[in-house]
């Protein structure tokens, strides 16, 4: 009997179990790429709708999308696995408020605020840095902020801060002045600014460009521009209001029949004006006086300041009452002579028929 042997046929059609790690990934600006790894087979073929291909177990992914890997075993059996890679690369919209600012003496600083991101880094060409949303600015310039989101994506915004801190050039005219009795006040005017504040040690104040000055001293004006910046100027006002010391010589005089006039002289000033009894006037230092009375002179200096002096001129021009006794006499052979006597004066001078005239009160008549 012949034996027949039958061969045993086995099938090896086991499909691989293909897995991908990580099972998901997010591409950001911080992690712009990721590596995905397939396992469970002996060869691999990667693909994606964007045209990506690879034939290694690992695939370096730079773009989000759905990635499929087909894993094949030595028996030629295949299986696939899919992983979705997402992207979060949205850049922030960074804004700065205010969009511009001017630094002045009134507002010497400003605060600028960035928004639209989660973290911030400020910089400027002058070396300024800050890492907060707000930045306190003291110096003009161009300020740039880089705003970064949690995904690491950044955007920048720029703001220009300008400066207007120019100080005014304040001047005062006139630059000096002298107050006198002729010009007892003066007006000084400030220019070069938009507002003014005057002061002096004597307590003078004014808030106009012009100031009316009636007292000597040092006057200071602070001029301020619209930007709040100020400067000052000073002017010295002097005074020459000294009054002259006027004197008259002689200080008194008596007009008599012997000295019917006198000259009085004023001194101590540069010009003079006399007035006196009977409408007397004169404009010289000396005045010739013929009539008794009170005479006043006003003396004026070059500064226009005046003073007066007074002198009283008296008169002694009373005539004596001369009498002769006896008031009459008769010469006879019995009384060939007589004596007549004058009285009422201090000296006498006789005249008559005879030439025997003696300066005495009595006279012998023959």
C-alpha cells in the first residue's frame, strides 16, 4: 500500500498595529516644529494633503495638518494611523495709547500703555527699557514695544514722544531807569513770553507785560510760555529824589533911610524862583529888595526836586517928629538974642539967616 503525504499550508496575513506619538501636537512661534514617530510596523510611508511625504518612522513637521502614516510589515500587510497637527501662530495686534504725546514743562512726563498681547518689552534709541504694559516716559524719542502672546508670537508698535521744553528769552525795556521828582514813575515792559509775573523785595507784584514803577528797587519778571517753561529778567530802578537844602543869606535885614535896599542870596539848588511882598518875583539866585516883607525862594535841583526858604525883611523908615521951642521969639534991644531948642531926633542940622549953624539942639540967635 502506498502512503500519500499531504503538505500543510499556513497563512501569514497579520496586519501591523500602527501607532503615532505624540497623538496630537500644536505648532506655535515657540515650538515651530514637532517630530512625530510611527511604530508597530517595519516600514512607513507618510503623507498629508499638503503634499508632505516621508519614508522614515519619524517625520519632522513644520506645518499643521492631518498626517497619515502607512506602516507595512515584512509580510506586506499594512495598516495606517493618523495624527492631526494644529497651528497657533497668530501674531498679536499690538497698539499703544496715546498714539503721540508732547513733553513740556507743564507735563514733563507721560505714561504710554501697550495692549493686545500678554507680555511686553519696551525699548528706545536712548537706552530706555521696560517690561510692563505701561511705560513712564521722561524724555522725548521714538519708543518701540514688542508684544508677545502665550504662543510666543510677537508684533511691535511704535510711538513718537516729542519735547517742547524751550525756555523763553525774556527781556525788559528799558534796561534801567531813574525816578526823579520830574519823572516820579516809569513803565517797564517785559517781552519774549506769553504770561508774566513781576515781583520786587518791596512786595510789588503785577501779572501784565507792563509794570508801572514809582519806587526804586530791583524788579524781577518771570515770563512763561504756553509750554509752561519759564525764564526771568531783572531791571534795577534807581531813585534820585533828594531835595535841595536851600538857604538864604543874610537870614534877616532891616531897610532904613540909610540902607533903603538890600540884596538877599539863595544857595543850595540849581535854579530859583522868588516871591514876596507886593507881587515881587525873581528867578535869579540874588534878589534886590526895596520893600520890607516876607520873601520866599523855591530852589530846584536838576532832578526836579524842590525846597524853599524864607527870609523876613523889616523896615525902619519912621521919620522923627522934630519940634523947636520956643516956637517963636522976638529979638529987641532988650533981648538982642534968644535960644531955640530942637527935639525929637538924634542929630540936627540948622539952617537960617545966620551962618552960625551948629549941629546941636540949641542955637543962639542974635
